[in-house]
């Protein structure tokens, strides 16, 4: 390791952004394809014709014509899943409702079932900036709903998550303007490093429901009239607003490796600072930004020259872009060769400035870029802002999908608040570990068929899950080794998913067969009315065969229960002889395939049964007796 700072792993991600980017993979597809999610302001938000005026300084009007909005109906919410009455659900801010759903998706992404996270030392750091729903409800106090405070209070952005998922770590809502969610990320990393929490949830939300903030920010000159962000481009005139909900699940890297969690990216360091006194409150400081980046790298003990890409705040403003570009160049490019410029981009050109969620949008984009090994193009870029000297500052803005130049993939992420709070994060690919991640499941692909389990709270949800899984498999079956895909999928669905009353099980030996069963076998669904009552019987001699143990021994759960299997044995009797001669194959053949009746062998039969029972119990079976 290059630093004593405890690395933090990103083990789960979920998001909803404009352009149909309802998952990290779909966000990646949007960015990698060089696409923009811009649309005219939809009437479902407000009637633009009633508030539009070409003069952005006109009181009570906005000159903004469009932005970046979620495609799905934001009024939709699975209230039954979260045990909310219709009265409570309708009173909640839609961005808080969507955040609850995204947290669940992120936990699924991390492979953490609800029953495992409940009661744990898990912290929640949520970011919320604007509260349009709150403001709308406040317009008429006479009609204010009963649950207004618990549905719209800023503290509820974090506390509602902790309450529903029964999380016992620190829980707080943060607002530092546009740098909100990188600030929450920094606080989450501090909590994990201080060991006041074992897992941390970082969340952010931004939904645009009424024209008030469009009017206010247009008057301050923050927004571009078209509603688009032209990051580092000569057309930069303000940013385009965007909606977004995002969640990350974090864990200390050493704990994630120990638990076999999916490590998506490694956070090497985070840092915060403040601009202090600048000519105006909202004017950024190049000096403060440069000092922040330099401090972050110094604390991490990393060489800035090895950082290939910087995901900039890149709002597309005439004042902000040159200041940020100059700070990046001064902090990261002092000793960089001219022929290897720092590549700089911004996701705001794709999905708009999602304000409170913008930091997490950048983190998810960069994590996906690290995984895929490509840097997405920067859309809405024609030629640089006149105040930005790309060649002299050793900066390149990518205009096409670019392979990651170095095998060692490292990136910086900037996030700045309009009040002067600055945040910086250094991310690396898990490849920096220098060794393959430990497998949470046996690598054997010899099993002829596997069982794939889906579980949901409602019958309709289970059927939709089957349909979505079939769609997913059609898209990935040609891109992956089939044996590995099926093995990992069966393990994840069986061991890393929450257990709900409605369950469907599908047995298949190939991806094609599994797709067919998912689409043609709705009758597989079963409704559990209570916990199962299972009993295990392990026989005496006669049902064993020579070398019957290697397949079981390869399983992770089997290895973990090994120390307990022989905890209580008679003195003077060792299971080693039976273990070596009959449980595992020998280089020399033996006569006959049946076990010899002798104490070590019988003891090992007992130990094997004990281990099998403990293994099955760890996989989630409720054992009545054995």
C-alpha cells in the first residue's frame, strides 16, 4: 500500500437519472454512447408557458426551456413494500420515497439481504438540497397534511432510511449545496475509518417539481437558457438542471474482501475545504480548489502523475469552468509529460447538474468507466472556453470513447458547492489490489444444473422479477462464460437476496433453458405462510463411497464451519486417518470402495454430517432437528 489511510470499497450502487438511466449500467450506456438526456420541461412538473420569459432577470419568470428529467412517473411508489399507508406515502416528499427504493436496490447490488443489515452498525449520510414538494405543501397551511413534518423534514432524508431498514449507526442529512453528496461520502468514509460504523449508506436526491428555483437561479445567472450544460465549451453560459436519485454502499476494503463482497471501486482518499472570503459568496476560488486536491493526494501518498482522468464539477459556467480547469492543471499536471495530458470530463453534459446528487452521479460514472476500461466522450463540446488553454495546461477533453491509457486505473472526482464548500475524491479500480478477489462461491462449474430462486413480497413483483431477469440474461449471455455466469447467479439469488413470502425456484443447466423457464413457468411461484420445518437425517455406514468429499470441501460455507465440526471428540481419537483415506482421493488406488468399520472413519462420518448440517444452516435453511 502507498498510504496508511484505510481504503474504502464501493460494494453497491443504484441510481435513477434522466434518459432512462435507471441503473449504473444504463447510466454507463448513456455516457459511453455520447448521449444527452435533455428534454423540454414536461407538463407533469409545471406549465412552462405560464412562467417563461426570454429575459432571465424578469421577476417571477424563467428563461430556461428544458432540462433533464426522470422518465418514470415520480408519483409511483411501492407503498406496500415499505409498509406505508396511502396517507403517509402521499405526504412524503417524492425524492425521499424514491431514495428508499434506491437504497434497497443498492443493498441488492451489494448482496446484502434485509435480514442481515437490520440491527447492524450501519450509518446513513443523505444529501438533500432543494425541497420542492415541501414548498408546494406550504403554500396553503389550511390543507397541510397530518404527516407533513415526518414526510418532508430535511432530517427525514436520512432518518427515514435508518428507521425502515433498522440501522443503528450515525444518521444525518447534509446540505452543502452542489457538493452535498461528496461531502456525505467524505463523512461516511470517516465513520468507517473511525470504526463507529461497519457499513455506510451514502444517498442523494434531487427532484424538480415547481418553477420557484428555476426563477430564482435564472435571476442569479446560474442557468443556461437552453437548459443544457456545456462543460468547458465556448458556449458555456450556465448549467442545465437535472433530476437524480443515487445510493452507494461502502465498507472498509479489508472487510469487503473478507466477506466476499463485490468491490466495484476503491476510495483511496477524500477531502473537504472551504473557499473562505472571495469577491462574492458564489465566486469559486482556484487557490482553495488547488490546495484541496494537493492535500488529498498528499494524505493518500499518491503521485498525481498516475491519475489519468479527472471527473470535473464542470457545470458549464463562464466563471466556474476556467477556475476549475486551472486548479486541476496546477494540482495534477506539474510534472506530467505534455504528450500524456490529463483527460477531463463531466457527467453534467449528459444528465444535467443534479445539484445535491451531482457528486454521486460523478462517482457512479467514474466507477463504471474504471470497470469497463474506457473513458466516455464529453458531449456538448465543440471548442474550449477562451479562458481555458488546454495545450498549455496539459488537459484534454475527450470527444470519443477512449480506452483507459494506463493499466493502473485511477481517477479524481471534483465537487464544489455554490457557497464555497469543496470536495475531492480519489478512486481506483480494484485491479490495484494486485491479486484476484476471493470467491464467495466454489469455482466448480461441473454441476449439471442449478436452482435459481426469486423472492418477493407480492405475487406480481415476483413475476416482474422473472421477466426482468430473463431480459437481463438475453443481454449478457453472449458476453460471459456461461458456467461462471450461472454459478454466480445461482449463488447471488440464493444467498445474497432477501427472503420474502412469495418465492419461485427454477432449475436449469444453461442460460437458454433458464430464460425459457422464466418466461414459460409462472406456476413455479409459491406463497410461504410461515417458516419451513426441515429435518436432516445423516445415515450410518453403507451410504458412503470412496473420496466423496472433495466437491463439498470446495464450498466456502463448508470451509467456514470446519473448526466447529470436530469441536467435541473423544480423547485419543483423531479423525485424520479417516479424513485422509476416505474423504479425499489418494494418489494410489485402494481395494474396494466402501469404508472400513473403524473409529476414525466413523468419527469422520459424524464430523461430515455435522459439517453438512452447519453448512445448510448457514445457507439460510431453518433446521428443526437433525
